[in-house]
């Protein structure tokens, strides 16, 4: 069989084959008109599923009667916290203070619920001869949530945690496990703290106060102080802030003072037009599907 081989000539220069070039511009995937178009509004669905009547009562609350005071539910809470959120976006220090109160109330309620859940789970795990699953409704209620505020959804999540706690409590009672008096008190406290969360916006009054008006409008400041108390300095200075807060839609006091003293309506209109649109006017409803 003959051998195969090859040779390389190092003396010859390689020849480069020239290709034809074109002067046509590269095609553009997007036209100028399509670049100026923006995506449509984002839409999604959020559903809350509740298993117990106790949790269901916290959705709609209770109307005031001659013998009983009103209890705010999730729907009323979401509606009122929308006003609170809008005021915070306008640099209302009282609204910022109330959002901090909201964080504190939610954290206290969540910690209480988690302690009770852990205690009840320990009781169920101690039943070595039984395998117990948490009771669930054969026909749970599903509610479609359409809120425009993140704290409203936090309230719904907290209500879902409370609902799971009630399922655990009913499971423990159903199989005859005794509950210690201290745990009974903690379970009652969890319900009170749930009501306290939904009641936080009750004391807020939207008077149009801003940090700038603290200096410029002493009368409005005194009115707000008489109705809601004195705002802590750490809130005014931004040392303490809420975990969730809207983007401020007002200018700094220096810019507001400059606009006020300039007397130029065109400049003022330009500043107003530069503000982002308020999205808090989104529809608020809760459709239920039983």
C-alpha cells in the first residue's frame, strides 16, 4: 500500500480571494414608529383562598351596630391604605409615620401567629400513633384580589397565615388534644393583632401636610398635630423608614421655594408635568368564588 503525504511551500504567498462588497445599508429590525411605542399595561391575577369562617370574617369585616363597634376587614383596609400610600408619595411625614406603624403591627401579628403555629404543630407531631393531616375545607372560598397597593397584598398574605393557624387549631381540637391556657390566650391574641393590623389606617387624616409645609404653613402643621400627634424627628429626618414606601412625587423644599419665588407659570407647569402619573386609582374589588 502506498504512503500518503503532503507538502507545504513556504515561499509562495497565499492568495486572497476578494469578495464583492455592497453599499446597501444594514437592514434595521425596527422602524422609528415602533421604537416610540411602549408595552401595554401589565395585568395579572391574585387569588386568596380561605378555609375557615374566622378568616372569612376578616375579609369583609363587620358593620357598626347599636351593640357592637365596627371591625375593619381586608377590603376596607386596602381602600384606606391606598389613601395613606398616596399621601406618603406626596411627602407627607404623617403618612410615612403610619407606614412605619403598619410595619410594626404586621410584624407583631406575624410573630404571634408563628408562635402559635409552632406550638400547635408540636402538639400534632407528638401524636406518635396517629398520622394527622391539617383539616381543610371541602369547599374553600376563593377571592380575586385587585389591589393597587403592596401593603394591601401584605394584609392578604397575613390573613392567609391566620387562616392556616385556624385550620391547625381546629385540627388539634378535633382529635382531642388538650390546649394549655397560655396557648389559648396566644390564639386569642393573634385574632386581636389581626384586627389591630387592619385598624392602623383609622387614625390617619390626609390634610395635605408635607415636610415643606412644616416650615411654610404653621397652621396646617398645628391642625395635623392636634389630630394625629407630633411626628417623631427620626421620621421627619428619614432616619426611620418603612420597609415599603412609594417614590416621592414632589420636589425638594429648595425647588419648591425657587418655583414659588420665580413666578413663572411655565416653569411650574413643567415641574408638574414631569411627575409620574398616580397609579393608585386602579380598581379595587374582591370578587369571591365559592
